[in-house]
């Protein structure tokens, strides 16, 4: 029987949906996960924990995720930690006016079939 070394992962300030998805995947792989909600503590937490992987949302806090990434890569103690970056887009909601401007037949009309030879 081999003792598997637990891999440490730090996740910095993701949205609730992203955190839920990542947690599901990482729990299945038996990773030790540390969540950091604020960029103010991100760099110090990563430096303290020395994770095997850092996952950073670069679109958070007015781009401060990029600053954290820069600090990690400039520091000899953290530069070799692999980093995955991502950002999430907030879907633009259509206003009631935009919806009412769409012709009804465009919304509910039958579409012609597409035939391919």
C-alpha cells in the first residue's frame, strides 16, 4: 500500500458557481483545498501554504488578480508554483424594452430546416 502525498491547492476569490465546480473536482481527487476570498490576503496565503497549484480569478477586485500573479512570479519562493488563471463573464441581461422590441415571429416562428447533402 502506497501513501499518496496530498496535493495542496489554493483558490483565490472565485464566484460561488466556480468554487462549487472546482471543489467537486478537487474533492474527487483528494486535494487539500484552501479558499482565499480576498486579494489582500492572497499572496501571503500562497507564500505560507506553498501549494502545488494556485487557481486565481484575474477578473476580481478590479484586476488585482493580475497583481497577485505578478507578485508570485517575481518572488523566488513562489515563482515555481503552477498557476491557473481564469475570469468569468457576467451575462448581460436583456431589458424588458429590448425583449419587447423583438418581433414575435422572430421569437416563436418556425425556422426552415437546413438540408445538407
